[in-house]
C-alpha cells in the first residue's frame, strides 16, 4: 500500500473510456478488456473510493449491492473532441466490501477474493447471473 488509509478511502480514479475505447472495441477474444481491469481496480478500492468513467462499468458487475452508481451530463466545452457535445459521466462509489445474496440472504460475501478477483458466487452456490430472470422455487 503506497497511500495512507485516509487517502485510500478518498481515492478517485478517472478513466477516459469514452465510446467503448477500453471495452470490446479494443479487446481481443479471451483477453480481459481494459474496462474489466478498471472494474477490478474499483472492486479492490477501499470503501468510499470512487471511479469516474465516460462508459458505464456497472454492467460488468453481477452484484450491485456493494456500490452506488450516479450518472451526470458533462455540459458543453468539457471534452477536447467537441465544443458543443455533452457526454455522460458515470461515478461509482464503493459502499461495502461485501454483498448480500438475493437468494439465501447471506450478507457477508466478499466483493473480491483473496487474489483480488471479483467474487460473484455465494456460499449457497447461486450467482446473480444464473438466477436473474428465474423465479425462485419455494
């Protein structure tokens, strides 16, 4: 850790990933995109940390209870490639180091595993992706 705990909590990362330049447009098959790396960096931040991007990273997370997503318009004269264009700005704020499973209610699933990789499977075996859109049997 090269920053103090207080600096880590107030850290903001900015990624100019406008128009998919860090996404699938720039990626190669079976190689994580730069957007995926940014998402993982955000997940590893301390609670209170923020990432500000020009493309929404929230779809890269199957669990969303651990962060807040805000969207803003930049206003004109805010980007170098157009004096008139206003672009969307996405700000994700990390709220927790754990997420709650919507199926079993377990609240202590870690956002990242011991290797710093996104952790998206609950101890009950369900993931948000494989249960989304399905009715839960009672």
